[in-house]
C-alpha cells in the first residue's frame, strides 16, 4: 500500500507541474529522492545476466520513463546561476542520472517487448541489441559518457605506456628479454608462509603511513587490520578490502613479493580504505547518497598505485615492476572487453590478443577472458578512472606550476565524495 500511495503521489506531482506550476529546486530535489527510493531501482550487478533478470515490467518502465522525462523538463527551468555549490552538484547529478536512466529505460522497453525465453550466458554480444546494452553498461560502470570506440583506443594507448615502463625496468637489469622473464620466476621472489606475508604487508603499512603527510592532508582515518583472506569467491584476486580490513589471499601456491606494495596501496592506504574512510565522514546530500560510482572508486585506487615512490615503497625496481605487471593485465583487459562484448571476438581472437601483449601470465588468460564475458565493462573502471585523475593532475601541474600542491589536488578528488567523472571534472577548475 505504501508503494501504491507513493506512485499515486508521483502521478499527481507530474500532472501538477505540467498544468499549474514550476517547482522550486528544493522541491524537485525532494521529489527526486522520494521517487527514486519508491522505484526501488535494482543495484548494478557484476553479471550482465543478473542485470537483465532484474528488468521490471512494461508498466513500471512507463512510470519511470514519465518521471525522468518530467525531471528533465523541470531541471531545464532551473536558474543554475542562483544555486549554491552543493545545490549545483545536486543539479548536475540529477541531470546525469536522469539522462542515464532514460537510456536504460529505452533499452528495457525493447527488451520487454521481445523478451527471450532464456538469457544466454555466452556473452553480451550474443543478445539482440547487445551492442546497445554494452554501450549502456560501459557508461554505467565507468561513470562517464564514453563510447566503446574511445575505450578501445584508450586501452591500446595504455598497453604501449605500460609495456614501455616494463621495458625501462628490464634494461636497468641488464638481462635479455628471455633472461628477464625467466628470472621473474626465481624462488627468491616468492613467500611460502602466512606469517612472513603478513609481516611484509605490515611493513608496507607502517612505511606508507609514515610518508602519507607528504602528499595527503587528511591523516585521521580508522586503523586498517591485515588478515589472511577468508572469502573463497575472491580467490582469484591477490587480495581485497572489506570493512576496515585488508585481506591477502594465500592458498595453495607461493605468494609473489612483487605484489606486496602496489596491492596494499590499492586495497588499503591510500586506496580503498583511505577513500572510503574519508567519504564516510562527508555530509553528502540526500541525492548523492542515492548513488555509487564504481569507476570513481576503482579509478582512485588504481591511481594511487602511481604514488608508491612518494609513499616510501617501491624500494627496488622489482617492487615497482610488480605494479606494472598487474597494470599490463588491466591495460590489455580494456580493449579485450570491447573486443569480446562489442565487436564479438571469439575466445581464440581474445587469447591471441592477450598473448601478443602479455608475457609470463598465460595461466590466467582464459580466467580473465571468461570474467570479461560474464561481467562486461567492469574491468574498464580501473584504467579509465586512473587515467582521468592522472590527466587532471598533469593539467593542473602545467596550469599552476610551482604553486601546484599535490595534497590539495587529492583533497579536491576525495572531498566531494563519489561522483560521475564529468561532474567531478567540472569542480577542478582545469581551464587554462
């Protein structure tokens, strides 16, 4: 009954604003919050099959479409020059979400009209309108109006950048290409007991916390615990973060020491734990609390891996190499994601692309290819988000010169909370 009453109120509101009056911005915002909550929009799931299963019926799609179209009309009458800073963020956030939801609803309308008896698990490209769905999921995951073609080019550029960094390190070793990759499998790089792994991560934590003030203003965050991983569903990852705890995964094979520094940075400090702790202390508006942007979260964590030397880790070229070894995987996954889900690459094409650019990691190739098929666009979040933040930093460094303060830059990224990249960019004053 409560939901029916809310929908009746929504219907009355739509009729009222079209026939009698324009609402104030505060009224638009409150109605937006109430209505989005009433719709109970399902959260974004990793698997495309789960997102498609959650699609509502035709009646619900029509109600949502009517609502978001009317929000768009109301926002077009708002005098944005009269809005304060926080109100302007809410305005742009409503505008962004309205446009994205209308795109979703147009796809859902087509889906319901020609709903298949079952949803294939063989990949998004096997579906009718699969390309359109991929373009939408891409925007949803990365929190930006980016196209598959643009993402593909970004991935190729990142492959070149990261492989160049690996080659710089190889040349410093004096090894030939074959000698270099053979040496990376040497037993000296691997640890076989839990206590030693925990000690290495604890050392990274102590070192990073001791250097945090050189590039970050905020120091007061909850303590981060370090424990062995317990979630078998996440066994494929070297580690993960959850509720003030960094978990390292140590199961049936030796743990590579080259991943200690970058992994702790990404999952712990100043990555996920640091960012989530700061966001938790912010007073976000009711509108902002409705949404979460994985591209912002994963992009931030991936960006912080670039800061290892300033944070006192990456002491050896092999410590730094660990970051690039995983970064080449992330980079190759970007065009692979587009190739598989948008261009319709076969497993053979995808595997050939992997082997062309990644050495020494054939064992995880099919695992990653299958992940991309199940979770289209998710793997793009790391590279796209990190790339945006790095680009902004470079622009501000050129603009501000000696006055550029890395700590203040990081505040600007973190102190507005989770936002779409276009909105966050507008807050940074990047113009020359």
